[in-house]
């Protein structure tokens, strides 16, 4: 039965870290002026109540991992660090000029690329430069993505000293054949050492990222990886499907053939096996493709109904405004999205001329905001509701009609003004959200834009 559902619903679809999704942004009606206005409005509404979030993209890597779809620059020349940090701090200065008061930082995340490509000293310089013009929220959370092969004790200590308490390590898979295919050779001992060091220093949440559906990956490989992961017991896990999007120019996903990838049926078996093994040692499923121990803040936020999802994935708390700094970073004012240029050279040129390095975006209209809330509800709580006064929109009856077959298949329950995803339907929540995605429904893409939903 499960395999037949996988075959039926395994189609290309968004991961819904935003709505509208990036391919459906209306760049023709977007402008830098509108973006600034939307951010100022959001900041004035929310800064004193909840603070803001910051995402900083650090794009450099010493080698290319062929599973990665992120924006990165491959180099072994570490002289690139200082100019880049200076540029990020310049961009921060340009944003600060928009605000009448100091921002209160609630969340800060370093992503990449490889953040630990940068030296501990330069990372401290970056964070201190951000914080000297801001206020820390009473319960702030700083996190970064660490590479187990090059995250040193000095990196962990330096970031701990400036407020970081959470780190996530990209594990992917422990099998050597799979690691060679994705060009990510890292023995279990490296991950164990990096995990143990973080805990010894005082990090309160250590996460691991594991991927299923990788080239040459078998059920046995997934089992081996999960069993080794259980031995380290990370506080939270991202256990998600490999997003094969080689048509995105320059993302590096060309180190293997499509025929080397597991079938949709095998991918779902890998997921179900991994999930069962994680449940056996006390992990709880969080939203889609995430797991946490009951002591972790991600689980607590799910229980309390505060789980949030944005371009950083699932987060334990919500801020209305999120500013993305660095090349390709995406900012979110709630009322609008803005993405930075992807070229480091273009990024530098715009900042040199005191221009925010935004090259595209979307200003949300009233319909967008309503649909965004529905999709957030489904992704974070597996349930959404509406009535004539709240979250109602004219095409809701058409959405319900599109969901009827999923109801018959047992993926969800439909009430008079409620949609609730069943346990059976949770692996297909992306498909359910697609029924609400009015922009996607009105204009189906001519070419494949998204990874497969399963």
C-alpha cells in the first residue's frame, strides 16, 4: 500500500520554506524601495516584541560535495576571508540605517558553504561586528553549520565565547562508497570527535544532518548510519530526502548518473527504516523530515505550538523579520522576500556603491499572506482551519476538492472548515500543501523546477 502511494504522489514539488515559492515570485512588481518599506514596517511592528533573526551565508568551501545544491565558491585561498567579512558587515550597516532603534537579535545562524572554512578569529570578528550595533534578546539562539572534518576545538570555543550554543554537523551517510560518490569523505571518528568536543565545551544542542536517496545508497547503508548516529545521540536530526536538482546551473550535482540513485520505493523504505530506528531510542518526529529528543528546544516548541519554518528550515521560535546577509541570502519581512545577488563580485560592487545587494524578490499581497499561513500551519502543525473571519479565501472550495482523493487515500481528514493531516499522510505533506498553492495551481511549470516530493 505504501509503495503504491509513493508511486502515486512522488511528483516534483516545493519544500515550502516560503510561500510564494521562489520560482513564483513576482519580480516585475518588486523593487528595492518596496522591499525596504516592507522591512521597516515589519521591524517597527515586531522588533520590540520578539526581535529579529539573522542568517549569514558564508559561501567558501575547500572542496566540492556533489550532493550539494547550495551557493558556494570552491577555493583553498583563505585570503578571501577578510574581504568577505568586511562586505557582510557593510551590508549590515546599510540595513541598520533603515531602523530608528537597535535591532534585538533573537536568532542568528551561520550557513554556507562551509562556515568553518573561516578561521576562529575571523568568525569572532564577524559576530562581534554584528553584535556591537545590536541588542541580544533575553532568550537568544545562535547556531552554525559545522563540517566534521575541519571544525576544530578552536572554532567551537571561539563561537561559544560569542554566544553560540547549537551546532549542526553534515553527516549525510557513513558508507565509503556513498561518500566517494558525493565527494564527502568523513569517517565516523571525525563526527564523534566534533560532537564530543562541542558537548565538552558546553553546547546544549548538537545536531546531525543525514540524507537518504543518495547515489549507491542501500537500506543497509541507512541502517548502518542510523545505528552509528544512535551511539552519539545528537539532540536533533534532519533526516531528509536528497534533492536532486542538477538543472540548477553550477550547483555541482553531476558527480554521478541518475541511474545511480535509489528508486522512489527504495527511498521511502530507507526513510521508514531510519524513522523506526530513531523512534526506538526516543526521538520524536518534528514537522517534516526532522527529529529531536524531548529535551531539545525544537521538540518543546512543537509541543507548545511555537514551531516555525522559514528559509533556515524548522526553527524553535518565530520572528516576523529575518535578514539574510551575504551572497545569495534570502531575507523575509513577512510582507516580502528579497534575495541577494549570487556572484561574490557583484555583491562587492553593489556594496562599494552603498547599495543593498538585492537582485530579486516578491511583495506579498493579501491572498499570498493567507495562503502562507495555511501552508505554515500544515508544515508545522499538520493542521489548518478557516472561517468567514479568519484565513478564508474565495478558492478554498477548490482546494478542498483537490484534496478529496488524498482523503480517500487516508492522508488527511476534512472538516467543515478544517484540514488535518493523518500520521499516514505526514510523509506527503508537501503534496497536501501543493493543493493550497494557488500560484502553482494557476500556472503549472513547463519544466521541472523542484525536487521530487518523496
